[in-house]
C-alpha cells in the first residue's frame, strides 16, 4: 500500500516553533487495596469547579489533571509532573490513596455507589452534577469511570477548514495510534458484570482479548450506540455544527422515557435530546475553541472558528508515572502535522461507517497477525497500511528535527528536565537525541516489527510474569510504583506554596459564584439548554449562564 507524503508547504521554523500542546489526564483515586475511593475530592486540592489544573471528570473519585499550553513536550510533561507531585501529597494525606494508572478502572462498587462529581451548590455546579447523572442514566456509571489522556494541539496560521481536513485524516489513520499506544487489553471481571461482552477469561478475576490494543476504545468502552447513528461529517464547520445542533435540540425517545426528573423530583439529566451538552459527543478527536463566560461551545465554534484539536483516543500508559512520555507526545506531533499537511478528500457516510468498523477491529484485535482492515478499495493488511504511514511520516519528523532540535553539547546525555522522573517500569528516563522526532518514529517502527514491545502486549506480559494474570494486582503494583516515583522527587517548597495558593483561590472563587446566583436552578437549566444559544450572534449568550 502506498501513501503519499505531505507537501510540507509553509512550514517555516518560526511557525513550527509556535506549535503548542497541552494535556488533560484522567485518573481514578483508589484505596491502598485498589478499591474505588469513596472519599470526597480532597479539600487540599481546592474546588473542582474552579481550580485551573486539578478538577474531576465523571466521578468524584476521578481526578482530571490539566496542564497549560506549552511549546515543548518536556515543558508540558514537567508541568504535569508538578501537578502530580502536589496531588499525590494530598492523596497520601487522605488515607494514603493512590492514582490508578490504567485506563480501565479499578474494582468498582455497585453501579449506584459509584459517586458522581460534586461541584457545590451554585447553578453551574449543580448543572455539572446533573449532567453526570444523565450520563449515568444513559450509559451506566461504570463506563464513565474509564480514564484516558486528552492531547490538545494547535499551530498558528491554521483556519477552520484546515483543522477539519486534519481531523478527517486523523480519523482515517487513527488506527495506528491504537496499535502503537493502546494499553488496555484486559479488565476486571466486575466491569462487565451483567453485560454481554465477548471477552475471554484470563484468570478468575480478569477478562481480556489476546490481541486487543485498547478495550477502552472498543464496544465495551467509551461508546454509544445512540450516537453512532449521528454519522457526523467533518467536511466543514457548517455541516459539523448542524449535526451537533440537531443532536442537542431534537428529543430522543429513549431519553424522554428517562425524564428530566424522577417521581420524587430529583434531577436525572439536563435535557432529553440525544446530547445533553456538546461534551457528551464521543469521538477520537474534536474541534475545539475557548469559550467566554456564559457561552455555549457550539456557538463559540460557529462565531470564531476552530482554535485547536483535542485528541481523545490515547490510553493511559501504566508504565509511565504520569501516563504519557515525551517520546509519545513527539509522535503525536508528527502524526498531527502529517494529518494537517496531507491531502484530505471529503468524507462520505460510507467512509464514516468504515472508519468505525476499523476502530472496533483494531481495538479488539489490533495485534492479531495478518489482520485485515477495510480500505477505500477493499481489504488492506493492517501491517501494510501502518508501515506505509510510517514511511509517509518520515519527512515530517525530519522537518521537525531540523526546525526544533538543533545539535546541543549534551547530545547523548539525559535531556535537561527530561530525566527527573524514571519510567514506571524501572528503566531510566528518556535520553536526549539530536533527532528526537526521528527517534520517536524509529521506536514506533520497531514496536510494529516486534509487537511484544507494544504497550498492550507489555501489559499482558507483565500480568502473566508478575501478577498471576490478575488485572487488579497489576494495576495496584503499578499504582504503588507511581506513588514511589513521585515521592522520590525532590521536595519543592515553592511548588507546594504555589499550588496551595491556587487551591485556596479556587475555593474563594467557588464561594463567589455561589453567592452571586439569583436564578432558580430550573430557570438556569432552561436558559442554558435553549436552542437559540447554539447559533451565531452575541444574542446567543445569556449572561451568567456558564458551561456544564
């Protein structure tokens, strides 16, 4: 199979140096025995509603750690490490809790006992909780405890049409990322209790698929049969926005049956449409735009265009203390830049369906020798497609190294700032290379040639060698390694003082929001979900109604 390399036009060094990325990393809090924590969000971490770097995702026990925007992978990784250091200190003080290092969750309680996120008594705080209640009613709470890495990426001079072209190419070739970085081939048996699953038994407590890469991205993971009917096209902002508006405004019978409130008046969901809010739309990648206070995300996209893309298919790497490495980030940069620069024909309903089928194949069978994917012209061996892509990525990696990584006197030694935290598998940290992007590409090529190097294979091998094929034992051992690695970092009084100040400020900001509320919650909900707020024009923004 042949894939043409991109033209790489207009990629001067100044523009490439302005390429930026940020990370949102989800992790469950667990007890020292590996059970889902039932404690509140630690007070030392501030208010989940307003803290800029430490919040929660679906569950009260599911932390989300958020970096700022960085021009270098090492700087982004260093900030993520700093956030981990402060967070782990707070968790150690709260019953010596641990961060679960895997995407598939730890041992969970009964469905109704999985705690949803709580954000205080303000309208926006209540809306965030009601939205999560709705997710539980629609998809089940277990599914919502799955965790991952979101990689936010942008480069100056890219308009909305170009970002959508990038997204189309990303979706076409995203199977490669599932193969290279998928790390969830197994899960605890109780995760699928009462569900048809098609998994095989690995041990009494653990189920798996022998060639799976990412069960998180397969049918048992973050998927929605209802949303699969959307077949959203990424051929342009107008069509994408129209598809989302339809899903956000048209009532969906199954969700109408759930109702907005239960018989006792308790809230069940924010709306009865297919999507309650924009964030409910699942996908491997999303077009994004920063929003103003009180603005709906879809309105922001329509009014000011795409600002960055959010990559959402990355599993947590359980062998990395913070869930991702600088080398992986560099590969993502290469891949995203390729997707931006390569020719990107419009998608079709047939291709959208084919992409979905390929994702399911690779999630469940991506390491299977001889696996065939669906190409535009018929079946294609996964190995041929993947290797053709790696060849096409070579000029992108070379151009990035030319622009970003000039020779340095420390070549061959640990890169400044990159060796602070050893990998969770006991190996030394990444070594600096004069050609770090070429090195990232070479590592990917080697892993494809030797599949035992892939994270999903390494998880199964480690479980078999050291943990009796028990997923929980593996996860708990890796969680303890993460705690030890973070605890071994040098104490940083300045860092601790800065994060303590951020936590205190977030609590004050939440109190101010709560004090300023004047609307009854139902009126707030009605205004926030009003269809007119999704369109163009400043009239779409209702003052004081902020995103859930």
